[in-house]
C-alpha cells in the first residue's frame, strides 16, 4: 500500500493569487451550473465582480454547503471560455500543486469516502452547515507517483465516458418514445373509431386511506402492500416500503386493488402530483393516490401510456388556494381519446418496445455506475495498483 499524505499537501486550498480587474470578462460558475454527478454543465461569461471565489483553468471545485456537498455537487474547471473564472462562495477551490494530477484530484472529490468525511466535519447550524477549509489539511489520501495518478484518472475517465454516453442515449430514446407516443395516441384518433371518454366513463375511480398509526393491529406484521405517493413513480409497483394488516383492510377505508390497477398521485412534493404507475401485485393505497380500475373497454397499459403522455395536462387540472391538488373526481373527469381494445393493445406493444429499450439502456448505465464505484474505491485507495505500459 502507498504512503498517506494530507490532501492539502497536493493542492492549494482556495488560492487567492490570481484575479482579474473588476468588470473584466471571466468565466462564471454558479452552484446550478454543476451537476450532482460532479460535471460542469454550463459556463457563463460575466464581468468580474467582488464577492465571489476565483479559480482558473484546471482547478477543481467542490461544494462546501449542505446538501450540495452530500449530493455530489462539484466540477473540474476545464475548457473555460476565459483563463480565469469566478464562482459561488459555496465552492472550495482546489488547485493541484506540481506533481499532482488535476484529474486525480477531481476523482477524489467525487469519492463518497471523501464526501462522508467532509460531512462529518461540517460546522454551523442546520441548513447552513459547511465544510471548513481545514478539512483538506486533515483528510488523508494515498500518495502515488504522478504517472500513476494519471493512469488512475484515465481509467476512471474512460468509464465515465461510457456512463455519459449511455445516459445520453437514454435521453435520446426517451425523446423518440415520447414523440412516438404523441403520434400514436394523439395523432391517430382522426378518421378512426376512437372516441373521447372520461376516465370515470370506462373505469372505477376510488381512493385509499391511512390506518390509525397508533393501532398496532393495523401495522405490526402486516402483509398487505400499502402504496404511498412517493412510490408512484412512472413504472410498475411490485414492492412497497410499508404494509398493513388484514384487520386494517377490513376496518378502514381500504380496498385491496387488483394487479393492473392504475394509480395517480393526487398531491405531494415537487413533481409528484400527476405521476402514475401500474400495480404489479394486489395492494392498497393511502388517501393521496387515486386508484383506477379499468373496465372491459379500457386496457390498463393504454391508460398508463395516456397518463404518462398527458402528465402536464392532468397536473394543470389541480385545484387549491395554497397548493394545487388533484382529487378522485378530477381524475375521473379527465378526458382522453380511446380506441377499441385491440387497437389499444397494438399501440401499447409499439410504445412498450421503445420503453423496454430505454429500460435496457438504463440497466446498462446502472451496471457501469456500479463498476465505477468499485473501481474508484480500489484504485484511489491503492488496493489495486495500475501497471505502467
């Protein structure tokens, strides 16, 4: 195993030796300009101003405030439109010293081990906790020769390229699938035997409930899946975080829904309202989900594709003074164009083929990400050494 050194022995932390005159054009990076995977997604050119941190081409930025640090925010400043840059004061700037590879330092800042250690040293009040600059003088990393640092970085860069390429393909395939769904579901209705119906015309729409949390006989040892809105995620639901008992189903306003029932989140945080999913197994739901049981004219999978396509239109139907919410009545009144069942089956198969391709590529991305996580740990820790060519 290699010897250890403090990270601050390889980098200058928040260097202040280079600035530009105020008003001069500089590259500007805000916290929103970096991703949670540690990538620099955009750079703006702005006049230099006081009150921001300075960096230059090749420096490494790492978020110091919660929850940005824990979420992975940071970037390697390269390919900047100007030699010097400014950024959010919530970044620490690490400038590799002579003999240190900038990409090696960058990959260390993406390391969960480093970020967990940095989180443990945060100071300040809740919601405003920050990593002090002194952390980098206390965090130890293995000391590799410069050539080995570069080889480690090249290996991790290579798999990162594969991950990014796969995720770009997923995004492109999703656009193709969405366009296909729009054409088939919206564009195919004219001159056919499609008809405009409300969901309640062709399906039963109900809701669920939350059994009394103080009643142990409603929860302890329960085996009946109970779906919450956070679990309505645009896919089939096969497992749930919580379960209720048969007693709860019998005594509370709960209905055991069959596999194939379509759920719609009626309210919740962020983009939750309007999301849909199909039950893969029988389950109950809480009161924040609308439960749709299609009749003989409507296929569950077709309704699901409609709700995925019309997500924004359904969300916009919400009512409320403080927060827009849906209701079982609003969901039941939602109108859409419905073809005969055999046509629904055909369209679902076409769209489903595109969806399965996306899911296959997503699985590939997850596989690459798992490989990268293990590889990064082994290489950065010195557990596995690279061999010079």
